[in-house]
C-alpha cells in the first residue's frame, strides 16, 4: 500500500479552504432564518392592519363644541364575555367641572368605566351621555381628542422629554411645556438632567424611573389641555412625597375642567367633590369624603376581616 505524505503547509491550506467554503453556507442559513422571522412578523403586522374595527363612527356622528357638561351613565349593562355581567344597571352622574373620585376593590370595574367613556368598548345596554348627546353620536376622533387620559402604564418613545410631553403634537410651545412640567411636578428631576428638556429618555423611557414616567404622562395630559381629564391610578408608582405634591397640584389642574380620578389610595381622592364607590356591578355608596366616613360602610371599612385596612383617613 502506497502512503501519501503531506506536509503541514498543504494540510493547513486544505483545512482553510474547507472553512472558507462552509462559511458562506453558515451566513446563508442565518439569512434564511432572519428572512423567515421577518416574514412572520410582517404577517402579524398586516393581520393587525387588516383587523376590522368593532367600534366605529355612526353615519350621523358629529363633532360637538361644548364638553363642559355633566357626564351621565344611564342603566349600563356590560360584560366582557357571555358568562358574567360586570355591570347590571349602572347609573351615576359626573358633574361638569368637578373633581370626581372612583374607588373600589380590584376587579370591580373602575377602569372599565373609563374604557366605556372613551368608547374602547360599547355597553350591551344603556347610554353614556355628555350633556344631552349620546357619546355614540359623537365622532370618535373628536371624543378622544377632548379627553386627556393618564393611565398606569405610560407610553414613552425614544425621544427627548419635551417631545414626549407634547406628544402627539409636532409643534410645541415652550411656555406651555414649562407650565405642564411645573404642575405635574416634573421640574424636580428635569432641572437635574444635563440637557434639561432635551434629554433623551431611551426606548420606552428606560432612562427614567416609573414615577418620573408617570409624571411626564401627567404633563402630557396637562399640555393637551382637554375639558375632560382622567387619572387612572396615575400615582401608583409615585412615592408619598411626590404624591402629596401632585395632590396639591391636582386642585389647580382640575380647575375649569371635569376631572375623574381612579385610585386605590384613598388619600388621592380625599379632596374630591364627589366619590363613587364601585362594587358588585353597581354603585355601593356615593358622597364626599366626610359623608362616606360618617356612613361607616364600605368606604370606611372595605374589608371586614381587616377593619384598619384604610386606617388614617378620618
């Protein structure tokens, strides 16, 4: 048998050529994987764009000029599924240019009330009216344009603080931005940043704390200056000191506009003109803080097994 001899040089060249031959195939496999991922993502996006809207403008929908009216919930029946009604016969009135608090246990439907007002959902029965006009007869764009909504989870994009405050506007007024930042207690941390209002906050506001993002969300709603302003647990991620400052500012923010505050911390709604307590699909009780404390019912003691659950409200 003949033995083929080889030196290290040709052997190394052979190994190198084999690797160079295989590398393009490795890159090709990565490209194919990236392509398949992109096609899957593209399909999800197109499917979302093609999704038919359930909530639509009615043919006779109109824009209205005056939102400074009472908001009436009349005989509302609503359910998310076919098994259980969340609201059976919900009815109450939010007075115009007043500060109204909505409280209740988790899952009682506080946020759902706001979703119904914004027409993210429509009730199965009953009407919601602003003044004498059913909100179903108001154009969706006009309705939502005139309602400022501050939620628990604030949407932030990769831009400056100023750009996030004026969102969705593209042109800004420096005086309005500074006033909104002042009322929302944002100045406390903005002035400490190197670029002040031009500081970039990163994707989803990752450079800010939860409390700072919520304060920017409040500033955004104030900058919009809507006749109806809604705070949905907007102080949930804020420390007690900042919450106190916002509560003080809330009296100024709520002037000459209808303000709705949803809260688990009853101290947040203590100074409200009217407080609505939600439970069991309806209104349990209603009144200002002192009236509800004197009633000695759910507001004063929401959990019979923990009689000091909301201690310190008197």
